[in-house]
């Protein structure tokens, strides 16, 4: 769909996948005025196709749009766009038995041709789709996470809470550094003091204590408000864990790993679902989480979440929306 300042959004259409025409002076190429979302379409055993809490993604796209001075796409138009793409590509939604899904990537960018610095008056919105298997090549295996003391993902008053391409651009060098240290992922600390946990490059972080608390960083404006994060807080409370959103000092977390007070840690997001964290590495050393394996509660939460998504257990929170 296209948006023009004078007339708003048009109706949009489904077209075959192919290259885009963009002017070399399109604002997005110079100033990064771009936002996106990520969701999955799941096929159930009866053949129907569903998505998970898409209205939360619609609302987050609207919040990201406000922060990046882009026009908001109404929730109904967002849901219609997902339905249009999945209907057109329906054979690509993997079978229910495969534990795979169709990843949906809605995105919006400034297409107007100009070189001055201002919000664009012409914007495009697309949804592309791709079948998705496991996020990490090794499947659900404990992650090695590199703690960077050099790079931050977002600063106060910046765009950390928005899902915009620029945040990911600023995380790439840190991700490369993590890979050079044999790690699967990078942990970003807060940009002010570089001491408390923010998030991974594409996932929110959780810790479970021996006495049944589930800890995750509070939404301070520098981390993404994950849909998976919010859902896990709910599922954990249902199981009798005490969910706590608070500032998590990295040094305290590492000490509590050593003392056994924290027994499990995991990272979560739409693409990766829930993945155990087995080890942290940093310039100063390395720290094991529990026995370095996959925690029991972590795997149970993952099982429960995927059972809901694939329709294997009742959707007791009303989280699923039917697409086909
Ligand atoms: N943080 C970042 C930086 C992410 O890119 C993502 C993935 N969208 C998440 C957290 C998790 O968000 P969600 O659970 O909505 O996928």
C-alpha cells in the first residue's frame, strides 16, 4: 500500500514477489526512515492458518511509526494485509507436523525523492513472507551470549523502543564481535551506565531464580516491547512463578549465577521463540548458567507457547487470530 500526505493510504494490492523501483534519492536510503514487524502464520492440524496476537504487532507498528515520523497504519488494514499475503501464498504455510511456520515481515519506508532532512510525504508499506524453521542452526540448544562493553543498541530519548532498521544497523558490529568470540548472540547493556541488561540483538532476556521469581528488564524506553516477552510474563504467572519487571544489573546477575540463586536464563522473540542461555562470555571471563544445559522451566514455557501457537492446547487467553 502507498501513503501520500495529501490523500492518506490507498487500498493496496497483492503483487508477485520481485524487485522494487526506488529513486536513488528516496529518503529511506539516506536517513533510514523505516520500520518493520515480524510475525508467524501457523498451520493447525485441521489445515486452518492462524497468527499470534497480531493486534499487538499492529499497535507496535503504530508506536514505531509515531517515533519515526511515519504515518500510522490502522490495525484493520494491518490485519487485512497479513490475510491478503497468506491467502495468496497459502501453500507456503508449512504443514502442522513440521514445527515450521510462515514468517511474515511487514515493513514501511519513506519513498519520497528529496535530499533535505525532514519527514517524507510519500511512504510505502509492504508485507513479504518466507517459510521459517529453527532460528539457530543447532536448533533449541543453549546459547553462548557475548556481553559487549563497547556498543549500545539504543540511548535515552533514542529509538530503542521502536522496531526500526537503524537499531539493527547499530547492532551489527557487536554481533560480528560476538561471533568472533565464538558466541551465538550479543547482549546489549544500557547505554547510560553500561551495567544493566537491555536485550539481545533480536530477543528479550529472562532469568529464573531458585525461589520461583521470573526476572526481565523493565521497559525503560531503550528495549523493544516484545510480544513474546509479554506472553511469557502471563504464562509464567499462570504457572505460579512471580514475574518481576525491573532493572537487572549484569554484575548481580553473574554473581547470582555463581551462587546458584539464578538457575535458568533464556531469550525470547517471535523468530527464536524461547531459547535457553547456557553461557555468558565477556572480556573479563565466562559464566555458566546452571549446568550449562537447557533449563526445565525454560523448555516447559517453550512447549506451552508453541502448543498454543500450533493449536495443540486450548487458546485460553484468546491469543490466536484466524487468517485462512
Ligand atoms: N528485541 C528485539 C531487538 C527484537 O528484534 C525482537 C524481535 N522482534 C524482540 C526483542 C522480541 O520481540 P517479539 O517477541 O515481539 O518478536
